[in-house]
């Protein structure tokens, strides 16, 4: 039985799936008594290691959707992203009211059998992506899509996911808003803090390059208007050797004719106004004509 439980990707499962894999009611009863499963609500079970977001979605009367559902397909979840769930019923439930009370967004998808569509408590990726396209702010939606596209291009997804870059782009291109999001994506983005500045700066009208190579073959995260080299540090380290390497790279960046700027994850995500002010002050100083088209 443990082998069967190990095949549940989220740790949340329906009795129908268990039955299809050789665990009938008697087996499920024994597993429940042993604590290997617990009942979340009627028709849903969870292992002790179950994904907490999926558990919450099931208890709220639906399945997990939105960016948290897409995380298992390589998506990056925007900081502070609202939990999204999808219900497949016309009838309001105590769970859906509880979801709204906990600031979870509820989507309704009628005419579907939830346990068949989402046997592991997670909406299909196309549905979850559609919910992101409809509900997220533009930069957040691009960040989610960037993560999926990068994972698909880098082939870091499990083979059974059957997800590739072209399928993701086709799903985005199905709506006008999705096409806008797709036009701003870059599958070469390697992190959430690379995607956000790229999108924010692009929306302000700046020319942005990512993964720019210096003559030393070192890569700069983002180059803005061929002038500013923006390095984005998501690491938390106190390695003296890395400190020296970072400063040597900044020197080589300056030698290449670029102005080096370095910011941390927290500064980019929580203090973007400061980062932007630094960038635009330098652009105003050295490329004053640019501000005419970004004002």
C-alpha cells in the first residue's frame, strides 16, 4: 500500500483513484486506522505529508487552482499571491464560504466532475493558467508564465507532465489578455526576481536585455538601455570569497562600459520604487532623451 501512496503527487487523493490502483474500501479502512491516510472531507483523503495548499483547497470545497496549482508545473508564485480554488458545483457549500472568509478566490466551473478532472486535488494546468490570466495583475501573470516556460525549455519538468513551451504559449494565446501576457514573457528568465524587473522596465518603455554576456563570458542579469547592468541577488550568504568575486565582476562590468547596480530579492520585491528611482536617475543623468518617451 505504501507504494501506491507514494504515487500520489500531492498527497491528496480520491477513493476512486485508490480503488483503480488496488485499494478497495477494506484496504482504505485499514490505512486510515494506521494513520497512513486521513479523511479531509467526504470523498477525499490525505497522507501526513500532503501539500498544505491542496489540503486547504479541498477543505474549502474545491480543488487548488491559480499560481499555487501551477507551481508543480514550474511556475513561480508571486509574493503574497492569493490562494485560488475552483469548485465544480452549482451549490454553495460551507467550504466555499470558509474560503472567502480566508481571502481565497473561488472560481466556478460547472458541468464537470471534480474528482475526475482533479483526482489529486489540483486543477488541470490549462484551467489554472486561465484563472491566472483572468485574475492576476499583468506583471504577476507574466512571472507565472515565465516560470512555466523556463521549466519547459530547460526540461526540468517530469516527463509525465506532457507540458512543453509551445503548449503553454498556445494556451496563453487563446484570449486577448493571454496574448498580451505571452508577448511579455521570456523563457530564458531564470528567476522570479529577474522576471519582475524585466517586465516592469519593459512596460515603462525601456530596452531590456537579460543574461547579457561580458567579454569575460560572465553573465549580467539585466542590461537596461545598453547602459545599466542590473544584478539581482537572491542568495543569502556570507561567503567572503563570493563577496570578492561579486566586486571583481562589478569592476569588469564597469570596464565594459556599463554602470553596475546590485539589489537583493527583498529590495526588488518590497522596495521596487527605490530600485526604479536609482535606475531612472542614472538614465536621466547619462541618457536624458530617454525620459521623454517613458514619461
